[in-house]
């Protein structure tokens, strides 16, 4: 068996539309890419239901994971020979970058909400469990899988290593912003990554940025802000996600009521029972989920069938802006009117909320506190980014939240039955 810590005889490259080439010289990385668990990421989209809105968004977690690895590889080559950088951490950094998203499931965030799973916990179980990935990692050292999970879970002793993959400006974010912008076709997510990598400097606890590169960092922060509101929280994508969640809720509810499905949802049994084994989890991908959404269109249950047709044929819910603090007084009336119109409000009337904090300065002791981005002055002093940048200061610490109320307008416009009730619903909504 070849030395897993050695180099390949010849460097392998992946052509990549974002980074041009992804370079692999380490045998360990090459063998991890070839594992069953890593190849599974080819069958899970990076952006879930976003393809419904931006038709180019068909890229996968596989693409993104390779991209994060490549950015980490470039960061490390910039750090080599600099103070505070320990070259013995190189491989653990590269592997953590490659495997940071290995635990994601199909339509990850919707699945997690409905079935109470956590992709970070699955990442841990895949790396430490009885998997091909674990076998490869153990050849690098018995404790190597644990080191990798410690980095991903932010408990690793070397805080600089953790910050490279998990901070307010890290390899993960730098890849997904550029990759998601490329595949969605929008112009917001682009920034000068080469410049950022050139001005990055390792310190004991985190990477910092030379003050001369402040504008490139500002650009990155602003592109992140734009991507969240223009792409990630797009209301049409959220409509598809609402329907997806409701399909899963309905199927789970029917299963628990001993409903007789025309075709037994075998792949979902352990999910519905909330007794999901690692093997069952690894069998799940988006092709499996979409197969069931196809066959459930023919189910006898009217709600499940209708929701699946809506998802597959893009007959999405419409929405209105919603302020829960002002409109909660209408909520009981709306629910009652929906029931009168024979429209189940549990599945067809949904408030969806999104919120984002584009950049946070240091507020010690606050829950979920984030380590700020520091600039390094020519005098070797560290200055917090929002103190130096008026652009970043303007959006610092400002959490923006947005609420939308989703409903099937086509049903409300169908006046063949319950005409007066539907008229009252529309008067409240509009």
C-alpha cells in the first residue's frame, strides 16, 4: 500500500470554472476524493431549490468542496515560511477544507428542519464512523480523523487553523460566494480573491489582512451582503423551499397515520421513524427525493399529490410582505377563512422569515459572537475592520430580517367554489 502521506507521482488537476484549475499533489486528498461518501456530494446541489429561480444553479456540494480545498491550498502556500504558521498543520487544513460539508443531505436545510437532523453531526459521524473516508484518514494516523472533526467543529487547539475554514472571511465563504455568483449568473458575488490571499497574514489566533488590502476585504463583505439578499433569500426560491418542506411534513404525517402509500417510501422509513442509521443517511441524495416527488404526484392524498405537482411543475405559492408584529391579529381570521374555503392552512398558509448579519464586530459575551476581521497597519498594529472602513461600519452589527406570507393564489382566484370566503381572504392579504 502506498504511503498515504506522500505525494502523487504526477499532479492531478480538475478544470474548474471559478478557480480555473484545482491542483492535487497529495495522495491523501486524491484518495479522499475517490471515496464513496465524497462522490455522493455530486448528487446534492449546493443551493437546494435555488435552481427554480436561477436556472444555472445546478452546481453541487462536490464542486464547492473541491473549491474550498483549492482556496485553502493557495492560502497555505502564501503562509509558508511566515511567522506563526506551522507547516505540520498543512494536511489537516487541506482535509478539513475538503470534508467540511461531507455531512450535508439532499435539500439540506429543509430536511434538517423537518426531520431534526444536523449536517454538522452527520459530518462528524461520516469522518469518525465506519466509512471509506475514515479508513483513508486512519492511514494518516489513528488520531487524524479526530483532528479533522475538531477543526470543522471549531474545537481544535490551533485557532489559526480553525479561522481559515470558519470565520467571517474564510476559504468556505470565499468559494461559495464566487461559485454561487458564477452559476446563478448574477454580478454581485465577485471580489478580488487573489488580492485578499496576497495580503493575508497568519497570527497566533487568526489570519489578518494588511491595511493596504482593505478595499478588497470591503468588496468581499459587500458581495456577501448582496448575495444573501439577491440570491440566497430570493422570495421565489423560498416559495419552492416552503413547498418542499410541506411535502416532507405531509409524507411524514401520512406515514405516522399508517397511510397506505401506493409505493412504499422505503428510503424514508428510518427518517420518518427518526432512527436514521449512517448507512441509510448515505443512501439519501436528491435523485432519490425527486423520484418520490414524481411518484407522489399520483398518490390518493390530495394535499401530498398537489404539493408534489406544484414543486415539480413550478406552480409555486405567491407571497406578500408580512410584519408579524402588526399582522398577527389577522392570523386567526385567516386560518379560519382558509378552513372554510377547504384549504388546509397547515400546508397552504406559511410565514417564512430570513435574516442575515453581514458583518459583526466584537461584542464579548454575546451569544454566537463572531471574531472580527482585523487589519494589520504598517506599524504592526491590529485595527478592527469596521473602525477603519466607513463602508463596513455602515452595515456592521445590523441584522436585517424579512418576513413573507406564502399562499396558493391560483386556488384563491378559482371562484368555482367558496367564492365569498376567498374574496374575504384576498381582502385581508392584499
